[in-house]
């Protein structure tokens, strides 16, 4: 295996996050509240960074939640902090993840919200690999990469060390 290739450096990751934040605000400028739900681990970190960027540019309150999925049994999930799904009626929910590979995680992360009459649901990704096996598309994407199935994308979202690598 060769050396990892830097795809996005820290400045470029933040440019993508800020651009996505503006797109989300533009898409939801008339809303009273946004619900941002990040998929556990890096998807949640990405959602938190998006929340920070949104708070700098728009007056709309953004509530942040974390979706925990069992990767082996994706129908098993929990949301933290605990969320009363009835309170989401007629609201906008945005699901965030760092990388889309097959689409399985993203499609199952929508499941908790499907029993509620939402105004709309959107998806946001930092990196779209476009190897979907599930019929899911992202509404907001930082970067789309054409990769082979053998290549991996490594996303770092540590404070001050944000980067995207192709391995």
C-alpha cells in the first residue's frame, strides 16, 4: 500500500463546512429551528462543526443530537440526548455523516425519524464516495471522490487537525 494522499487540508475542510452551512441556511432561512443529528463518532463531530458554523451565520437555533447505530443490527438505535420524536412534528431534521460508502448507515439513520410528520429531512456529508448499494443521496456534500472499492477515505476532525486522506 502506498503513501496516503491528502485530499483536503484543514483550511479546505473548513471551507467545505462553511459552504455547507451557508447552503443549509439558504435552504432553511424561514425556519424557527433546525434539528441536526450526527451519526455517532465522526458524523457527530462533523455535525457539531456544522452547528458552530451555522451559529456564526444565522439566527436560527440549531439543536444537536447524536444517532447511535449498531452496525451489525442497524435497526437497533438510540438518540442522545434522548429525543421526543413527537416534538419534531413540522420541523426540519438534517442527518450528518463524515463519509458515504455504501449508504447503509445513512439510510438506517433515517429510520428513527420516519414515524414523525417532519416538514423535511435532509442529509449532509463531508465526503461522498459514490459506491452506493442503497438508494440514498446527500442533499449537501463537501466533496465527491471517485475511488476504487479497495481505497479508503480517512477523515480527521480533531480540533486543529482536520483533514481528509485517501489511503
